[in-house]
C-alpha cells in the first residue's frame, strides 16, 4: 500500500481554455480521493509564473526548453452567433463577409489582438480582418461568449466549448464548409522528474485519457498547425501581419 503522503498535492497550471477537462475532474477525484489538485492559471511559461507548479496544460505554441513537452491534441475554431444576430444582420456565406459584421475578437495572453480570422476550403485560403465595438482579454473571453449569446456580435470559439449552447440552438454556427488553418495545439508540459512521482503520473495519464476521449467525439480529426505568422513578431494586432505581407 502506498504512503498517502505520495498522493498529497498535485500542483497543475492551465493556460488557455480547459472547458473539456473541467467536467472530468470529479471522475479523477472519485478514483484518487487522496490527491488534492491545486489548479492555477498563468499567462506565460516563465520561471516567475510557474514556480512551484509541476504540470502545465497549455493551448497554443509555448516555448519552454527546460520542460518535457507532449502535444496531446489540437483545437478547432468555429464561427458562431445567436439566431437573433444572424436574423438581423444576415448569415455569411463567405468569410470575407465577416468584415462587415460586428465581431468580438480576443486579446491573446501575449497581448496580441487576434483580429485576423483565417479560413480554408480546398485550395482556397482567406484571411479576414475583423472588428467590432469590444475586445476582451483571454481571461475575460466568457464576456465575448455572453455578448454573442445576447445577439450582440459574432464570436470565434473552440469546438469543445459551448456544446450545450450549440445543441440547443442558442448559438448557430456559420461558414461550416470552411476550416480554420489555425489549429492551436494542446500541450502537456511537466518537469523531467515528475513522472517518477505517483500522484503526478496518474494525473498525467488522466489528462491524456480525457483528450483521447475528446478526439473520439469529433467527426474528423484536428491536426495542430504551425506557429502563426502574427505570433512571430510583436505586431500588437494579428491583422498587422497581413498588412506587412502586402
């Protein structure tokens, strides 16, 4: 029988959205009631922000050379709005039409306003600069969703979020025949010594299982994309990278 001190505390940090992981946490607790999870959030994988944390779940393209890095999935973007918004403004049939809509872009954790939404269909590639009357930080992204639900604009969400709203028709997707070539990877990072600690090992295995289950629910797999151009320089706005290319 293992000493319960081996299962005392499991510090884990999250960056980005983890709505798919949260509902599964009670299942983990039921299997491992002696493990206490200390869940934190952070903006960057830096020594100052991650001190005392052993496991990291990061959405995006982190740079952390001193950590073991496992890519365990990827996110797919969907364009959504409330039925009332589409009724009042028209539902787009081509991505370029989003330029005349009220869109609700998010400011990423690095400070960049993600106002460049990209699309692909077959060989066709389209990048659209979007905007509206509100920009929300990543920490307040739920505000953009709430406003979209209230019929105040168009939001870009991840495919594992707001599933109940989509199923009920509170949010209606658009441009479903298009894909976003930007597919942020989901990354599991941990310190090299972590796998030797029983409580850490079982939590890592649990996270891997949850994301395998997520992939099984998708109609088609999602392949993570490379780091986008707008993240390679401090543009301030993602749309600035498009203007620079011109």
